[in-house]
């Protein structure tokens, strides 16, 4: 018989939509990144080659919000409409796993990190010095028996965040509008594709993620390669 004084273990849960979830959990995840990536910050900057304290820079199109959404989608259970229940312990395990994968980041000195994240940055994925890809026992990225480079890893991860069908369907609209300040035409095309395949538009946060990731692929000049992956 169990001790009557024994406390029941209750998993903490969150109930709400993703935008609410992101508002509350963003700082938690932000504070975890330095610790989880510490072991990979030894060496040289992937851009300038300096040996200096390195920082973990999120890949374009795969920022913190994208990674939180990625973990959220795995552990969240739909209650109704846009309301979900999330086991916070399960989320913590998943987000830690994602941020422990060095292939989700570039490791840069402070100056190169600022330049890479700048809105008008001209740095492209091909500019990074990466003759290898860091592998861990839990995360090995293999395509047709070949180890992926970070560039391929970035492209496939970014394309997955968009959805191959969405990217292929909205390709021409993105091509015409990705350099414009007003990207409402891209948002509309993504929403229309969501209605076509799901009977309803994607939620707003998902449209923003898909639009930003699509534009990032075009800015990197990798749209043809991405389109080929959609076939």
C-alpha cells in the first residue's frame, strides 16, 4: 500500500494557442541556448576564421520561433480549433534535443553574428567555411547514403518548415515578391494553398514561418535546388 502522505506527480501543462505559448516560453528557451551549445563554441568563427569566443547563431529561416514551433508541433495535442494542450516536461525534453544539435546553428564571433543577423545582410550560406558537419550519436543527417553538408542540412530543414507542396505551389509568387517590403501577396498565396489542401487557411503564425523560410531560400539563391527536392 502506498504511503498516504506520498504526493502525486502532476505534469505541468499549458493550454492555449501557439502565439500564447511562444510569448510565455520564448525567454525560457532563449536562456537555455548558451548552456546547450557551449560545447560547440570552441574553435574558429565559421565566417572570418577568428579564434575568439563564439556565439550560436540561428540559421536563417530557422530562428528561435521556428524551433519552438517545431517542438510544439511534436508534443501539442489539439483540444479544439486553435487551442492546444502541451505537456511542458515533454516540451522541455524536445526543445533541449533540438538545441543540442549543432547543425541547427552557425558558430560565429560576435561581430560576424551581428552582420549575419542584420536585416540587410548580404551573407549567404555559401560564405561559411564548413568542410565538415558535426555529428552526434543522436543526430546524423543522411541523404541517399551521403552525409549532408550544413548547406544541405539548412535547405532541407527550411524546406520542411514550409512544406514541399506549399513551396512548389507558391514558387512563382515568392519569386516575384521576396525582395519587396510588402509580402502580403506571398501570405495570400500560402493561405490559399492551405485552404486548397486542408479546407481552411494555415494559422497566422504558420503563414509567417512559411513566408520567411521561403524568402530565405530565395535570398540564398537555392530556390532551384529546393524546387528539385519537391519533385
